[in-house]
C-alpha cells in the first residue's frame, strides 16, 4: 500500500460481499489521504456515490476513478467507508465522529447511519452545544435531533440564552431565533390547553360521580339522607364514594331547609337545582326514578317550555361520555376512584 493510503479491514468486508476483487476506486480525503475502495460496494450503499462513479466510467474506463471528500477528518471518512462495507459502526466511533458521520450520511444518502448518528447525538446535548447541534440537524434534515434540541432549549432556556452559541445565533441567524421563540410559545400554549382539557375532564367525571351518588341517596339512602319513606340509619357504614356522597347530602339538607331559594338568592340552592336538572337530562328511567323533580324537568323539556341551550346540551353530552369512560375504567380497575366532592364547588 502506498504512503498516505488507508485501508478497510478485510473482516469488515466479508459480511457484505465476501471475497472482493482489487480496489478500483480511490477516496481522497483532507490532507491528501487516500482510501482504496470498490465502486460496486459504494454504489450499492449510496445512490449519490453511484451517480458520481457513473460519470467517469462513461468517459474513460482506463483512468483512475477518484472521489474527493474534503472538509472531514480522514478517520471519520474511514469509519464512513467501513460502514458502507459492513453496515455496522462501533459506538465509540459514532460517539467520536458523530457530527461528521451525520453530515456524510446526509450528503451521500445513507439513511441507516444517519438515523444512528442523530440518535447518538441527542445523548451528547448540553447547554453549550445545543444551538450548534440544532443548526446541524436543520442542515442535515434530522427531525428527531432537531426536536430534541428544541425541547432542551425550551426546558432550559435561561441557561441556553447565556451561551456563546445563542449570542451568535441572535447576531447571524434571526430567522432560526424567531422559529425557536415561536416553538416556545406554541409549547406553552399547548401545555395550557392540555391543563384546561384535563381540568374540564376532571369536572365532568366529578359531575358523573355526583349523578351516581344522587341516585344512590334517593334510592337506597346513605348515612344521613335517604328516601322520604325510608328512615336513614345512623349506624350505616359509609358508601364507596362517601367523599362525594357526604358533600351532596349536606347540599340536599341545606336545599330542604333554605328559605332564600324561593327568590333565587342562594348559590348553594342554585347549584343543587342545576344538579337535579342535570340528572333529569341524563336519566333514562321515566316512571320509576325516585330523584326529586326528575319527572317535572322531563315534562318541561317535552312540552318545549325549557329553551334549548347549546352549552347545556354540550355539558350533558360530556357528562354522559365521562360516565361511560368511568364505567369502562372501573371495569378494568375495580379499585379506581374519582376525585372527591371538594373540587366540585368550582363548577
């Protein structure tokens, strides 16, 4: 082998093509280093290299075919060529030359190596290099690495904005800075939306549980409140949803004794009235329901005396959906419980 030439170990060639003829291609790297290779192997693994090798062959088959790969350390090029032969790459090589291998795999369209390098580089992200890695990910079209960089910047923005990389970005790449700031704003908006949806879902689950407790109190009775024809037992054990049931019993007792509810001046009575109306909207027991005012609310709805409110209809649909979801969850997890009555005060 001539001075300045690098070689690929025969062991790395065997898994791909077995015995090989003499090399017919010379890869020239930075500093003039030369790596002998086989055009058939390179062309099979990289369509870009295949296109490069195809041009000289059409012009002069007797001349030496050269592939120039400047700007990359010769050791990284040797690792890249070794991957083209064996489709394997040591973790230590990816860790050491990951940036160069990502650029090479993108430029020469080697997706397997590109994916491995992108994932390996995510483990090397720090506050100081995350901006540079983000630029590299954009140039090499590596969405996985780009997303990881964005998330790290959003999570630790105060630390990142103090680095030299961020200061350089502000001076020389305002469009990428704007894109990062927009991503941060979208992330914050998404988190607020998720919190709002979870809060709403929690409220619907609590209302669904309150409907179950209301039927339970009016049908069987609980510790202090029960059907009018059944005397509640003082020594009766609490039910499985006692945290909600107890609050509902206190509300029923207040509703029965309050004198302000006639004029609509009591908020607690208004809340109880809404719960009774909500029960009537979802109740499917027309003749034998023992919940007070259930039949009266249904008659008003049938006679058209009650105006149809889109928000109320949506609330009824959400509570029914939460009721079905709760039943499904309880069938899978018998010990599952919904939040207590104390959070329903916000409804």
